[in-house]
C-alpha cells in the first residue's frame, strides 16, 4: 500500500492544511523511502534525476533509446513501487491490472492521454504530471509554425536542397503576413494564452477562442473573445489547437470542421495528433478548402516519411518537438521527480491529475 493511502500516519498539523508526517515518523522517512523502487522509463534530463539520486530510493533506469514495449514495461513495473513515465509509455487498463500495486505514477508531460486516468483513480494510484513547464516552449513552436507555414519555410528550404534555387521570381511561392489577422485558439489554457500573447504582441491580432469554460483573465488582458466552435472555425485566419486530447476532442477537426474554415486559413496543431482527422486534413488541403497547416503532432507518430503532407507547399511538420528546449525539459524532469519525492515525504503530490485519490 502507498504511503498516501496510509492516512493515519500523516497529519495536517493544527492550522496547517498541508499533510505532514507525524513527528514520530520523521526519522523513519529515509528507511521508508529507501525501500522504494522507482522505474524510470526513458533517459530524462539530469536536473530531475539528480534530485531522485539524492534520496535513498532504488532507481532503475531503462537505458535503451527506444521506449519499452507494453510487455517489457509491465514486467519491469511489476517489481517496482513507483513509475516515472512519459507519453510513449502505454499505461492502459491491462497494464494497470497487472501493476495495481504501484503507489504513484509520475508522468513527464503535461498531456496524459497515454494513461487510463479513470482506471488509475479506481485503483487509487495518484498520477502526477508536469503542467506549465513547457508552456513557453510549446507556444514558441505554435507561433513558429504559424510563420513557417505562412511563409512556406520548409518548402523553400527543400527547393535549395533540390537545386531549384533559380532566379528571383516576383510572383512565385508567395506567403502572407499575419499582421492584424484573426487568431482562433481552441483551448485557451496555459499554452493557448502564451500563443495568444505572442500573436497579440507581434502582430496585434484579434483573438477568438473556444473552451469548455470561459477564460475571464484572457478576455480582460488580451481582449480575447469567446465564440462557439463553429464561429471559431468560420472566423479564424489562423486556428491554433491547444486543448487536451479527450473523448470529446478526438478528431473534432474533421472534414465538416475543415469545410467550415476559410480557404485562406491555416490550421496549427501542437497539442495531440488525434485531435484532427489526418486523412480529412489531407483532403481539405488537396481540395484547397484550407490554405495550409503547421503540425507538431501527427496521427500516428512517428509520421510515415511518404505522408502526402510532407510534400505539400503550404505545410510544415515537426516531430512532436513542442517541449524540446533545454529549459522546458529540465523543468519537466524536476517536476516529475519532485512529484515522487514529495509523495513519499508528505503523502501529497503538488501536480496531480487525480487529487481525489489522496483526499477522498
Ligand atoms: C507534453 O508535455 O504533453 C508534450 O506533448 C510533450 O512534452
């Protein structure tokens, strides 16, 4: 049983809502931590791994470049108390049935669609994650993709590689300027706001958004206007996706949605590939229902090198690199490690997906 599940050993102090160990337990903590075996599924940045190494945990690092297969992951996790994993690890019901003894799962990512959260919650396993660590980095990628697509960076680069850099041509391969255009944000949360801030500051763009709940702060600070999903589709010049992948958002950008968009619009997705229906996106671009697309996420990942999107003039694709800065990956590593350390020291997890497991 996880320490977080043994609530009688922990108390909040007199006026202290924070759970702290009962005093008589303090000198036992190293021994308790010492018993804990943590499985670390990838080569995560040292910033967080060094924190784990300072604690008396027993750490197992998966040292191969490739992720573990589902069988390898379950076989390893069976002999561990905690798991530090990421989006390439499938934490589904069969895995959780086999590893229901896990005391904490700490995800190195803000997204956690690779984890069956209801099942983890049902099994009373807390799931930590790393929100906000990569908001700036991912917004930079979305903003970069907007410009790269509007100006055909990747296509033009390929013309040089293909020895097609000929004479200056005043009318060929022209892009467009984002200044004063309308940005539509689907999912105006932490990353969506950062993207909107960039577009507002750089190009004085009008900001529209669609969310499950209104973002009053962004409405006030950025003048962002809440609209229905259909209006977002109809009015956006750039439509940038920043929501989580959920049953509701899976393939919400399909043929119907693309048909509603302006033929001059650019679709940007830096969230999760399955939020758009890739064959429908390809068709919309081929039929010029959309002007272009900038994608940091695809479905499936990795994308096949012969995918038609890769040879389209107005499409820029990146290999899921949104959080790929040294700063962001270090922060993610620290948060993922801290979630585990805090759990074993205090019974709490500062960034948790399913808090009801610890409070219920
Ligand atoms: C996330 O954090 O969810 C990104 O997609 C990967 O870093």
